[in-house]
């Protein structure tokens, strides 16, 4: 299923609740919440209290992308804040398997993300445990960057491996996705699209979202 997950990093933080509800109304099925600690990535965003506040004003599916070191320390905080799906980075912990199991023990969906320099093969032994894989299409840390088309080879490799092994898994792409390049991401095998600037900075977010969903459904 094609899912659009607008990243709030590109939203107006002075009215975050309204921004989330705006894109939900416009047809987005998920909202992508980028958590950054200034250590795993060179930027700081927000933590569980902001997410808990948003949970009070919105019932959209919360797709929480943790760009933090040793995320196992904070999984419960994000569950309590209202996360529906939690993505951790393969590069952020020694215990990826254990952290995935911890997320699932709370009845939440679990995903693992790989940075541009990480090979897709590291995901294969984990794939059966995952609800989603996130292939970063930019170096994590900032919104508004250009998509790295080479990363789509990794999407293709993971989709092929999943198919060969009969594994049903979502593949998400994140970073620099626009209406102009989204078809290439779908063609590679992605089905969950993060789009920050492309949605929040658009004059007509509803059209961007519905066009992206139509593109995904046509491939
Ligand atoms: C980057 C974040 C992304 C980012 C996407 O580290 O993970 O989610 O906000 O924003 P755009 O779509 O503007 O590249
Ligand atoms: Zn993200």
C-alpha cells in the first residue's frame, strides 16, 4: 500500500498541531516525526514531550524516526508519547535486534534505518522481524537536501531479497523526495514516502499528496 508520511521538520513549529492536522486532512496517512539528539546527527529537533502534545490534538499514525544514539534507552518514552511506529538506526546501537524486540514488546511497529554509507545486506538477517525498513536518501540531520539517486539501488536490493524470501515488509525512503523523483522511488520498490519540504512548503499540499499516492498506485 502506498503511504505518504510528511516530515514535520519542514512545518511551522509555532503551530505544529495545526500543521499536522492540515496534512492529515490533505490525505497523508502518516506523520513523520524526526527526533535528533545532536550526537547521532549534527542537529537537534524535539523529544517525547512535543510528540505527547501532538498526540492530544491528532489521531494520525505517528511514524517516529529516532536519529539518536542508543535509542534503547528511550523506547518506552516514545511509546508513552504516542508513537505507532518507531524507527531506529542500524548504526546507533550495538543491539539492533534487542531494540526491535523491545519496540514490538509494547505492541508497536518496528523499523530499522540505514544511512547512505551502510550496505543493504546488514538488513537481510533482520528482515523477518521488521515491519518496515527505512533507506535514507540523504545524509540524516537536515530537511531540504537533494535526494541521492544511488540510494535507490539499496531499495531495490532489499525489495528483491524480501520477494525472494516471501517477506512482506514496507520500505520507506526519506530525504529529498519530490513529485519529480517519487516515481523512481516507487519503481525501486519503496511504498512509504517521507516528504518534508515537498509537502509543507507546497502551495497545495493536498495536490502533492494525492499526486504522489496516484503515482505509487500506478506502479
Ligand atoms: C532528515 C530527516 C528527514 C527530512 C526530510 O534527516 O530524516 O525526514 O526531514 O525532509 P525533506 O523531504 O525536506 O528532505
Ligand atoms: Zn526522517
